[in-house]
C-alpha cells in the first residue's frame, strides 16, 4: 500500500476492505462475554521512523508476527474496553469513548508505546462500529464490546522501547451481565496478594497487570468459593479494587452522615475507571429522594418538580428499598400494631 504522507494517525486515510463472507449474528440470548466477534477489525501500524501508517478496516483475521516481537517477551501491551449500545431510538451510541481514548494514551506513554491523536483514533473506531452496526445486538440488555489494543512489534530481544507498534481494534456482541437482576458476589480479601503498589503500574491498563491475577482469582474460587478478589494494600489492609472493578462503599461515616466512598486515584493503586468517574459525577449531583408526609398517604414520593419553567427530575428509587418505601412500611406497621392493641382494649 502507498505510505501516508503524514507522520500522524489520520482518520481520513482510512482504507476499508469489506468482507465478502459476512457471518451469522448470534441470538442475544446465547451471548456471553468476549466469545463472539464482529466481521471486521481495525489495524494501524507505526514505526519510529515513519510514524503512523494508513488505518485499515478489514475482515477479522489472525496476524502473522515475528516470534521475536517484543510483545511476546516483555509484554508491551495495553488494552481498553468500552461499549456501544443500541438505544431506544434505534441509534447506536458509544458510552464516553473519549474517556477511553485518553486512558489509552496515558497507558501508551507508560508502556513506551507510541502516542496517537485520540480524536482521530475514535473516528476510525466509529467507522468500524458503523460498518458492523448490525452486530450491535437488538436488545436493551446486550451491547457491542469494543476492545482496542496496542502492542510493541519490533522483532528484537533487547528490553528497550519498541520501534514498531500496532494498534488494533476488535469488537463483539456481549450478553446481559445480570439477566435476572443484580446478583451479589463473594470476595476473598487476603492481604498476602497484592495487585498494585505505589510507583507501580496498577493505574494503567496494561495486559501485564492482569496475567498475574488469574491464578489468585482461580485460587479464590477453587479453595474458598469466592467469586472475586478484594485487592488489599499495605500493613493496614487498605481496600483498593474488586477483581477488575472499582470499589464503592455506602456507609454512615463517623460524623453520622450517609456517604458514598471509593478509593482515591492519588496513590496510583487503582485503575481510573470510567464507570467510577460516571458514578461519582452522578451521585455528586443527586438529590436522593423527595417525598411528602401526611396522615392521608403517610408518604408520597416526588419524581418531578416544575420550577421556573424547568422540569427537575428526581430519582424515586422505584425499587422497593427506597427510603420513602421503608418509612411507609415501618410507619404502617406501627399504625397497624397500635390499631390491633386498640381493638384488644375495646374488646
Ligand atoms: N479496575 C480494573 C483493574 C479494571 O480492569 C477495570 C475495567 N477496565 C475497572 C477497574 C473498571 O474500569 P471501567 O469502568 O473503565 O471499565
């Protein structure tokens, strides 16, 4: 192929080879995680000398790589994970993808993998997703998982920066995580295992952070019947992460206030999750519940206030554990019990 004139990753240079053998899409009910892949992939090669080559979208296929490629020996590899959803209006949308691009660029710098224009890479990924749009499941519970990766491909064995690299992106439909509603998990919290440490690379999405956790995860399950590992750090056993998730605790603090807490990113022990960031942004703005109280109804949850021409929507915790519901149940129980007592007295 002709070499691009630019040193940079440019989405306009995208070359697209469409498959002549589209595969059958799996039914949403059969989907698990990461076992099915869409028809096409994105591939972009880089060399230190010439910069980024043409981005290419092509039919999903294996690579041929030299066995000395640095990634096979010293693991210069990073990845990202994000999702495209089929929304209620039928449109396909990717959730906060620039957050993933930014985290990917940050991890690339840590791994001595090349920098890239984040917005241009995202344009290429959007093109890939729109070409395989039919792979985005027609199901509210399912989604298309997007897995960008970058690897060092220089075929030499020195432990140095790889002067060749490849970004590639594959996608695939994934199933509902909780087909029957949220399901609690059990955690093994054993301080003899450490996932990340100050000055280490735990806050970056490097493949090398994950391989050593698999044995611990298996040990937790096989020996202790725990589904995930609660990763602890330090003599005081600080909680850091849960498996490959950020951790949240909702408690009443020493000042008697209800508080949602999550481990800080400042220590570098925690991956800056995009879901974590989203939950913090949401809950910082939340009025948790608004309700009225009175003899007639006991409590009346409020879900909308029209204020100066603007609708303010308030979550009503439609699940039965809302505070309004708990108060209603408790007060009703007390009232009913008193009624019973009164009846007894009258009799
Ligand atoms: N921590 C770790 C170690 C992870 O691998 C992940 C998954 N990327 C997360 C937290 C959650 O991050 P996100 O919300 O961006 O998926």
